[in-house]
C-alpha cells in the first residue's frame, strides 16, 4: 500500500495521525496519507508567509516565474500515466476521463497561464490633472490558501495554483480529505521543479478540524475555495475573524434549454454528457433539462433509452462510461433526494437504484436516473443533488424557458440548444448564469473566465479576470504641483 506525506516548506513531512484512502470502485483501502494537525497548519502558513515576506519568489522576474510554471507543466505530462491512474482510483472517475481530460488539462493550465500572464500585468499610468498623476500597479495578493474539492482534485488545483504562482503569491493547498493523492504526487513534481522552500505547501486534513485555522489566520491574505455552499458559508464566517479577500465557486442547479428546431440526436447525446459525466458530480451539471413541447416526448424517450445503455463499471476499465460516486455517504444523499422527489409527485423513468452486478457490488455505484413530473417548488428542483440524476420538463414558450432556467438560487452555467443563433444570443443575455454554452457543453478555455452568480459564488477562475483575482491593485499618486507646493501645504497656513 502506498504511503503519502504532507509537503511543507519544501520537505515531505511525516505526521502522527494517518488516514486510509478508499477506492470508490471497490471500497478497498488503496493508500494511507498523513493528516495535518493544527501544528502542521501553523507550520505551513508560517512557511508560506516567510517565503513571501523574505524569500525570492515575489522578487523573481516574470520570465523566471514562467520557467517554473513550464517545469511543473512538463512534470505533470511526464507523470501523466501515474496521475491518471491514481486520480481514477482515488476519485472513481473512469480512466478514460482522467487520461484524456483531467491530466492533460491540468498540464495545459500551467502552460497557458505561463504564456499569458505577463500580458495581464501591465502597470497603468494616468495623468489625473496638471497637479497629479497616478500609477496603478498590480502586485501579488500575498499568502493564498487554496481549498480544492473532491470532484476534480488535480484539475481545479491546477487552475488555482498556476494563477496564484504566476501572480507571485505563495500558497497553502488543502485538497479534499477524500481525494488528496494526486495533489501529493503534484508535491513531488513541484519539489523536482526546484521551487523555493515555502512557496507551495500541500496539507491534507479534515475541513472540520483545520478549516478554521486556515481561513481565519491573519497571516493569510486570500482564500480561494471551490466546493459546497454549506462549507462556503463556514469559510465566510471563519474569514470574517481576520478580514481577507475571498473567491468562491460554489454549487449549481444548471439548466439546459432544448428548442424544437434542434437536431434531436445531437441534443440528446450532448445532454447525456452534460449530466452523467463524472457521475453527475459536477457543479456545472445540467441537472434540469427543459425541452420545447413539440419534441418533448421524442427527446425524453431517446434520452431514457440511451441513459439505460450507459456502461457502469470499475474506474480502471477503459470501457467504463460511468464510474462510482465518491462515497457511500454521497450515494445515500442521492437516494434521499429521490425518495423525497417521489413523495412530492415526481416520476422516475429509469434508474434510481443501486446496480446488482457482482463486479460493482462493493463500490458506490448508482444508476443513471431520469425524473419527470417535477414541481418547480420541490426539493429536487431547487437543490443540488450532485449525482447522476436529471430532471426533464417541458416548456411552451421562450418566456417560460427563461423563467424556468432562472427559477433557482444558483447561477453557475446554462446550455441553449437551437439553430436560431439570434434567439440563442438573446436568451443568453436574459439567463442569470455566469457561463452560457450555445450548442455545446463544458467547453472550458484557460483564456476565458469561469464563475457564477447568486448562490453559486463570486469571483472568477481562469482568463485575465481569474488571474487578476490573485493580485491586489495599488494606486500610487504623485503630486505634480509647480515648485512642489501642493494645496495641502497651505491648508493650515503655517
């Protein structure tokens, strides 16, 4: 069994307390990792603080920082097979997804920001008047805590880390205690890349134990969090004890609108991906699909037939199309949502059960599930399930479609499927979500910002806007009064 240590101040650290890591496909232990105590949290923050205040990292030229980012990118690619395997075993993602999506996309996050961030950092000089000019300057935020979820452990960590490092920050990363393994391998890559001690610290531990210490510490300048609304509210509370900058990407209850002029096969196939990829454990999952009444029956029939053919299997099998949920607790949560939905009048067209296949019996598998007749006031319509469960309802007008899409406390993403691009672009302006995909799903580009509205959080990841989240803007005002005698010099007349 593999053993993993924490990474603090450039060293791998042994801890007194250990944690077994389970494979969601089998329920078996695959590794043990160290768990950070409060003393290790303090050491990590101390190391990051010293590296920022006294170390060389913030003082390096942009070209030197770029070089380190490229080394990390190459390290990820060199370890791609190992990372894909461990990410699959630890999270339950099908190996096909980790091999062709998660790991190469993680490497590309470092490469793209390395090649872009210099263009984002231009100072701006403003001649305010004859009496004054100003220099607006972007500086690193300081010590940044990055808190990463279990659904995309390495990829989301790479988004955050690449931008934070490019901006000149030092960081403490806390992965989910369910899925720390790929980040602890990333620690090895970072060490081999030669980053100065204390610039990156990676600690594993339960948020309920170390979360407050990480987020309330006055030595931390910023917290970037991706995860649930419940935990997000806790972090807001913790951070209020010593005010700091926050960015939060929280939950979603995203809506997909399918219009009758759309090719049904295309809409069905893409919609399957939009909800069942990663077992529905995506903040951007299109868990509410609204179909125009003229094609509702045909769309739903085809969707159900194809959903029932999705191949469930062990995550390490390249033929697997859908793996297990992350844990038994998550599966029980999904089941509870469905039981409540049925009690509220919803009808299951397929799925809703734990599969009985012998090779799946020990894992946390759950069938792809389609629900109809869902009242807009029901819990399953309003709340994030975070599993392979989709609602399909119909609409009869564009006004109704927009109303249904916006009938949510969340505002993360939405899809629009129609050949009428003029209609689609008009609807995109009216839908209250941070990302709108037209005739596609899940297209994330490192050059474009990503983030939501309302209860889906605030701040951006990726793109120029995401990069600038990891900086602070300083205003330097220079007096230009002739003879260096500004008005304030005469105020009291001495």
